[in-house]
């Protein structure tokens, strides 16, 4: 695989995590909008979104430099298709949230182990080839699908509800932040732990925004919530791009 001369993935900063949460939340609301609001179903929605993901992923892989809109477009695509893949596994195939989550955990461990064995590291700071970038996006797709399944399992099957699940996941993410600053635990391990957990955070936040009050949500709907979150994400992309441009000047 060809080496990458310039960094093509986003720097991991506080803004990165805020944008990741926005992208994963709109992934939940967007996926539900297609499969449930528009009534396209999980299988059809997954097929459409998967093709869209492959197109934008190809554009990202063939690009020579970092393009913020392209990069976050792939993140958003993995989150949206991850939502419908998870729902298809859990509901259409009848695997259930627990079984679906277990399968996805095994797949994620397998992807990260293959990446580590093939490239020598799974650190996002050392992606210097197209092969490494392919492993990166594969891990992200699986982790976003897994995060959806975990979020649905906690908020629906466990009986916690959307708000309680969101609070619990927020607490775990907060603990990871503390471990980052005050322990010597591998930064790579903490990164992927946080990356997986921000997905169920976004999933439960999306459900909290869209579901009717009788089901414990705010009732904003999938269309309105998706448009609002996309607007916020685009604003953050513009902000981070300007900040990076000023830093270079």
C-alpha cells in the first residue's frame, strides 16, 4: 500500500470529540429518519446508506490531503449506516441487542487485532499508509455500529431509559477523561474506549431528542433533530478549519 505524505485524518482535540458526538447523534436520527420516519425499512436503508458510505470512503482514500468536509462526511456515513446495520441485526434478523453487541465486539476486537498485527500499532497518530487508513475506517464503522447496539440495549432492554443511559455513559466517558490526565494507561486504549462510547452517547441522545414524551423523549422528531445537528456540525467544521488555518499562518 502506498504511503501517505500528509496527515489525512482529524487531530484528536476537544473540538474533535464534540464533532464526533454531533456526527454520531445525527447518525442515529438520520438512520431512524430513513428506516422509520420515511418507512424505507432497515434492509433498504442499510443498502442505500452503505453504498453512500463506500462512495464517500473512496473519495477520502483517494484524496491526497486532509479535507474536513470529506473526513467528517465519512464519519457521519459510518454512524448513519451503523445505525441501520445495528437495527437490521437486532430487529429484522431477530438477534437481539445482547447477541448483536457481542458479535460486534468480537468483530471490533478482530479488526483492531488484525490492524495491530499488520501495521505494528493501532494508534491514530501513526497512520502513514493507505492500508493503515483502511483499517482505521473499518474499525470506525464497526465501533459506530457497536455503539448503536450498546446504546439501544442499555436504553431499551435494560429498562434504564434514554436520559438515565445517557447520564451513565457520560459518567464513564468522564472517568476515561480523568484516566487520560491522571494515569499512565495506554492513550490508544483510552482513545478507542472513548470512541466506542461516544456512539451510544450519541445514540441515546438522538433517541432522547426524537422519541415522543410518552416514551421518555423530547419529541423533536427525526427530521428537525437531524437538520439542527447537521447545522451544528457544519458550524464546528468551519470553526476548526479556521482555527487550524490561523495556526499555520
